[in-house]
């Protein structure tokens, strides 16, 4: 299965939830947010959100800005 | 500071959506040369609120959290910088709210890359949606009174007109428009956002009746950001007091300060 994470194609083996994807990417989970196909997925729903082929995922955090 | 001035400043608060802030300075977190420098500038400024930007997490390396470098006492105001459409700004605001559990957003929808001038139409559209979703919307926009009225009608918590292009340091280029906005919208919280370059610019913005000033580059790009942050803090306090004091009217010709009578002959 192929999904797009922050614009990059990623191959995932088998079924994967959003929570599993985050673990696999070894991302720090504090104060990040995730969009799946342009809709925010609440943190509590990461575990129950199963990814589908061609899903588009945006994972954001905060940087310096004005 | 004199007793009168301290007394004035202790009860003279910046109010944003019912929340009171002692400091009328809101500052950015971008462009600093180091985290230490940013922290010193933030401390020196006395600001209670700082802006941050929302960006994709880099996937190729484990990135530390930028937010860990901020004083935890600061209120965080996420922006929608870099968005060119209402839709992208709305998505960015929703992501920021989910990540930070804050309803505050500095709404910024840019219309042009060279000037970074706002797209007022898209800004208004995004503001309407975000207010309905419960956000406290602080919109960056052009210094246009009619647009300001529309943003307030849409339910924005403040209006944030620019004084000059973002990061330009040109100073207040639109004193007449800011004054008109202040006079016509006396109840609105008006925060001048973008364009100040040095302390006198911030003082002028406050003397024109702004309730606060939001700045980033003027402090971050100063040779000594912490010192400039102190200067900005003082300028904003001075400008505020001067506004409240009510300045003397300008006149073209001299008016002697000393009595005209009794001069020796």
C-alpha cells in the first residue's frame, strides 16, 4: 500500500493505522497535528484510523514565525 | 516610572477576546540567530504572547520541538503565514488548534509574494469560517477601514492592520489610515501588525491609538535583539501613555512658552 506523507510517497506493508505510521516514522508525538485527506484527525482517533491506498497525510509541527 | 505612570499601566490592559494582557507587545519567533538569542529577546520584551508558524514535520530526521525553546509562561499565537487561499489558512488554523489546544489564530492570507500584502477577500472568507468554528481570529490585513468593519462584523476578536510590508522595517507608512481606523472604530482592539523597524515606529503606532503592536523582524534582525526588545517595550509604554495623555494640537507657527509680559527693557 502506498500513501503520501507530507507529499512524499511511502510504502506501507499490510494494514496500518495512523498511530502505527507515526511510530514507524519515529516522530515526536507532542504538539503535532495530522490531516488525512485534508481533514484533521483528532489525536484520540489516530489508533482507530486505518490508512487506505493513496491516502494523503499531512503531519505538522511548529517553527519560528511572525 | 512615576507613580502615576505605574498606576496607569497596571490597570490599562490589552484585551483580546476578554483576556487581559499587561504587555501590549506581541512578538514573533522567526529569524533569530539562535534559541538563546530568541529567549533573551523574549524575556527583555516583556511580551506575554508570541507567534509561531505551522509547517510540515521533516520526516528524514528526528526534529526537536521548537516550542520547547519558548518560555512556557508565554501564550502561543499560531499564524497561518505562507497560506495563499482561505482554504489553506482554514486548514492550517485547524491543525494548529488540534496541536496546541488553543483557539487563538493570527489569520494571514497572503496575496502576493513580493509585497506579502494580504488578500483581503480570502482573509475575510477564512475569518467568517473560523469564527463560526469558535476560533479567536486576529486577522492581518491592509489598512482599509471598510475591510476592518467587515472583519469585525464577521466576529474577529481584533483587527491587525499592517503599517508597512512584513519584514520591511519601513516604519508606519499609513498614519492617516490608522488614525481614521482608530477614530471610526473606537471599541475595536487594533493591533498594528508588520512594518515597524525601530522603537520610534512602535511609539508612533501606539500614539496613533493602536492597542498593541505585533513585530518580529524589527527585534530578531537587530544587531542586539535583546536590547531592541527592551527599546520596543519602553517605546510601546511611552506611546501608549502619550496617546492616553492626549497630545497637544499641532500648529504651524510658534507659541511662546514664557510670558510675553515683564521682559526687561
